[in-house]
């Protein structure tokens, strides 16, 4: 039992068979927006086409990786079949990036309104959150975006044969869906990943939310425990806190956002503390019991024990690859609990079958699903030799402030035995950040010592996700930090922090010897 919200539970008992083919958990409540979503992404009256005798490409899974592969390959003239057993668009559109960013954008307004008085702007009536309206807005925008990923668009505009149903291999070059055989020259596994939950006694019985059900809520949980302090846990904790929940994050590790730069995580920890989010680090959930509608979380913090009482539990502790039911053995594709095994060209152990996105990548991001799909099109269909290891990978956690990163952390460089020099510019030195009272973050750029080659960077800023691309472009285009200092940046912008880091690097080149030479030249030309 994963769904606990009373209104959602009521809806799931509804006798209206609006979406009979789909697990109801993801498309509740049954309103016009979700009806549009389902009619675009899994129309109930859809009739699968007659399969072609052979496809250039059969794509299993229609999340970002599958859609990009199918659309790109069909656009280049390939005969493509796309197989999806749930909603086209996958996690990103339905239960991931899109709904989370919609909810976060509402919660940002709450955060901004709380800072307003310091800017001389007052809301005498205070800020009131209409949670059902926040969620209705999210559903409306998600349904609006869903046209782009619709079954009709893929079949009729892009010329992809769309098969709704569960795909499974019946041999090294055949997939079966709904009793029909799809023969292929090449196939792509793009079946993604799903939320996992820890085997804690009582958790399943008490009921919990995951990303697959939390966006179906229509009522705000008053007290919310978030299990796991990763990016999903942190983003949703702050959003729910700002929308009015009392939020407690339970994290086993000593730092939340454990992969992130420690200074960035510390800064976010301080923001969370100020906003009234309780963070319990080094804490283990040992069991869950219930008392009426209350859920009692039994926690262990070292030798200390504690009980936390909440109305809902949101689990965000990890992702498991969707490898089950595909009959990968018949296709001679090897996999493990971390996903499908691929080489640097994204080829599986069956050379006819490639993989893209969450099913095979450690970086579980939509932009990586998109990028790996593009690599697969070239490698699978056009004898390409594009390598995943050549990618420069940025990402962003959409808290407020955002934490964006690209390339190596200091610890990665250390592990590889590469000496780095780090240039850090706090936003308290950047005019635009000062004018916007956003002085807390920083830009931190690592270069290979003795050179200006950028190895990695972390930015903590209100829109760090927008800023990190400048560094990604520089890294991908082999533009050094010294040269970035000579790129004209508009004034005043927060991106000037990057130029200032470049200036700081260039100052290190002004050694006493160079300075002496300059001084002599200037004396001579006076
Ligand atoms: C709450 C949340 C927020 C996120 N926010 C961001 C963000 O802001 N930015 C970002 O970059 N990433 C974000 N992500 C990650 C992002 O959603 C994923 O990395 C991305 O969706 C992966 O795409 P994919 O195509 O590999 O897999 P998926 O989107 O999981 O698609 C796989 C598809 O395959 C289908 N499928 C599985 N098995 C079969 C089968 N046997 N037959 C037919 N179909 C099958 C599934 O139904 C699914 O539709 C977020 C994730 C979550 C959970």
C-alpha cells in the first residue's frame, strides 16, 4: 500500500473507469487535466498498428531516452517501433522533472514573498497557499506539455509505429508486444528506473508516498517525513515546507546531498534550518507503526532513540532499473541490480541492442537520457563511434538556492592524483547579487594546477542551473578559465562571478618576475 492521502485513496476507489488500462496511482485525481494527459499519452481506444516485417529500430520504453531515440531515428528515415506500457513521456513528464518543477515554482513565490519585507514590499494580509490550486496548476501545465509527447504526434506526425503494451524479448532480434512480433535490425533499451523503498518493518503497512504518487496529492500533509536527503528529497522537502507542511528529513549519511560539494551542502543546510525544516543526519529509520491516521517513525541516532509522528512519509532513497519482465536472457543482454551493462558506445552484450537513459546510466537525469539517445542513434544506425566517456556532464538540484555542478569535484581530482587550484568567488562580491539580496552563494571553479584548464565547477545561486552552462560550454570547447575572463559579460549579472574567477586566475600569472618586467617596460615607455 503506497498511497495514503485520503482524497487520493477515495479517488482510487472511484467506480469511474476513466483509465482502465493504467495503474491509477499516477494519474489521480480524475480531472480534466489528467484526462487530457492520459488521452495524449496512453489513449484507451488506441489500436496498435500491424508490425512492419522488420524495423531498423525497436525502442523499448517511451520516456525521454525512448522518445528522443524514436523521433530522431524516424526523422532520419529509419523505420521505427516504439513500445510503452504506461504513459509516453516516462518519469520526467509524468512523475519527475515537470510536476516537481511546477510545484517548486509555486513554492518559490512563497519563499520570495517571505523576503519581501526586507525589500520594502509588504503583503498586509500575509501569504496564503491554496494547495489544491498549486496541484491543479501543475496538472494543467503537465497536460499542456504532454501534447508534445503524445501517441498521436509520434504515430501520425513523426511516422513512428507506437505499440502500447509491455515489450519483452523473445530472441536476440525479436520483441513481442500484445501478441505481435517486432523483428529488428537494432533495438534500444530505454525502460528507465523506478523509486525503491527500504525494507523497514511496518513501512509498507503504514503506507508511503514516492515520486510516483506524491504528485497525485490534493491535500497538503500537515506533518511530512522525507526519507532520504538526495536531490529529490531536498527539492520536495523545501517545496512542501514552503507550501505549509512541517517537514523532517531523515538521512542516514553525515551530509545530505552526499555527492555535492560540502560547502554547497552546508549552505543549503543553513537555509533549511532558517526555513524550519528539521534535518536528522546520521539517522536510521528502524520501523514504522501507526496510531489512528498517525504514522510513528522509530528512529535511531547512534545510541539515541526517538519517535517522530507524521501524517505522511515521502520516500526518496534511490532508483532501481526497470529490467524485470523484459526477458533479457533471451536477448543475451547482461544486467545487474544497477542496470543494463553497456560499453562506452552504449552497446549491450548483444551487439544489436543498445541502451540509453536511466536503465544504464549512473547519471539519472533527463538531459543524460536525451544525450545518450542521440549517441545511440549515431552508433546503432550510422556506424558511429561516439563515446559516453567523452561527455561533459552538468546537473542541478532545484532547491532555493540552486546547486549546480559540472565535471570533477576536488575529491575526484584527488582520487585521480590530479593537482587542482580552486578559484572561489562569493556572491557577496558580485553587484547584481548584492542588489538582489542574494549574497549567500558562490562560484567555485577548479583548474588543473599550473594551467587554466577547467576540470569542474560548483555554483550555488538562485539560478545556478542557468549559469552552469557557461562553464560546460567552456569545458566542452576547451576554453580555459583565463580566456573566460576576457569574454565580455553584461553588467550587472550574477554570471560576472565567473568572469571574476577568471580574473582571479589571471592574477596568479602576475608573478613578481612578470610584474618586474611590466614595471621596466612602463618606466622605459613613460
Ligand atoms: C521527482 C523527480 C524529479 C526529477 N527531476 C529532474 C530534473 O529536474 N532534471 C533532470 O534532468 N532529471 C530529473 N529527474 C530524473 C529524470 O526524470 C530521469 O532521469 C528521466 O526521466 C529518465 O528517462 P528515461 O527515458 O531513461 O526513463 P523513464 O522516464 O523512466 O522512461 C522509461 C519508460 O519505459 C517504460 N517501460 C518500462 N518497462 C517497459 C516495458 N517492458 N515495456 C514497455 N515500456 C516499458 C516505462 O513505463 C517508462 O515510461 C527527476 C526524477 C524524479 C523522480
